[in-house]
C-alpha cells in the first residue's frame, strides 16, 4: 500500500484534527504518539507490550542503527520490521538530532557531517544521500531528511546559516529517494526566530514532501517559545499532509500540540520515566521507585 494521509475530522473550536496515515505496514490513527526504539528496541518493552499499550507506530534512529548492527545487516535480516519483530509502521529519524547532541564528536560541512563513533571512535561521513540510503535499507515506512538541529541559545546568524544547510540537505534528500513505498518528511528548522521559521516553511513546502516536521524544539528553550513556534508555524504547513512535532512528549505539551493541529509526536519521556519509577497523574508527578 502506498503512503497516504486522510484528514477525517476537525475540532471547530481549536485547530485539533483527526486523520489516518496509511503505510505498507498498516494504518495510524492521528493524533498519535510514537514510542522511541532508538537502537531497534523500545527499552524494557516487548513488541506485544507496545501493542497492548496502544502504540501504532514506533521510531528508530538511523545514526545508531547504522553504527550497530549496521543497515546492511538489518537489510539482510529482512529489514527493521523483522529485526525488531514489530508488525506496524516505523518512522526513522535521519541522524540529525545526533548531529546536535554529539556536537563534540562531529564536524559539519556543506556536503554532510563527519563524525566519530561514540562506540569505538571510528570516523564516518553522513551525507543527505547516505542518510536516505540507510533508511531505505532499513525499510522504514517514514524517512526523515537529514537536518541540522540548531542548539539553544544560538545567534540569528548561526541559526540562519544552519537553516541554509538544512534546506540544502532537504533538496539533496528529495533527489536521493528511490523507494516508492516509503514516505519522506521534510523538517522545518529556524530556531527561536519567527522570521527564519517562516522562511523555512515557505521554502520547504514547495519541495513536495509527504509530510512535514517541526524540528529544533524541546532543546532547552522556554516552553513559551516552543508553544509560540508551534502556534505560528503549523498553519503554514499543508493541511493535507501529516504534521510532526519532533522530540516532544510531556503530557501537557502533547495536548497543546494537538490543539494547534499537530498529528505526530515522539519522545523518550514515557519509557525513561517508567524505568525510573515516575508516574504522571492529573495533578502531579509521583515517584514510586
């Protein structure tokens, strides 16, 4: 089944909406939260546990799976779905967040990122084309463009230069895609600068991606800034395409994002909190461990 998105309902009082994403591995009713299985597994949970929790789609990470066990190994084992024993849809991050989080181990240039493995120190080069090739080998249902996640704080000039690179890489990723059954999402960056965020959306949308993400949020900026970005930029993204707020998973942030018209979320918060005995309630957080 080719990738498709159908908008099935709208809330008349907010921008909240209902939709259905169709993929080769099943459908996802949106809005939806994706548990994070960075290295091919959602920590502490079996696939059947995830299904019982109501998870519809999970997330894997290109950078980590490329380093270990390797995308060609996963391809030979039948793809990421077989490797994880997960029957439903999978979205793979491009490795762009690791460009941000492993800043001490990498060097960025116009053609891509040279980085040292956090495992053994070996050198690797990740280009936009390589990021797409790896994700096609993994066989995920939704692939993400390689981008540079701008840190917070960053100057206007730093953010402007970073955005130019993200837009350049998005075009390269679009041209590198060969798979007909996998979707490719573009990522709107621009830091905390509204003008740059608007520029990113205006230049990214005409490239014709299957969906669009807001990246570079929840990286240390005040929540009021993240909310302002979500509120202002989401309406600039095509209504007929899925919208994804990357790396956001606190309950109140998901509720706000849904009210602004966001369809997809992911974060390590639920599984990390559970492993450390932290419960979320309607009134407070409770530590039971």
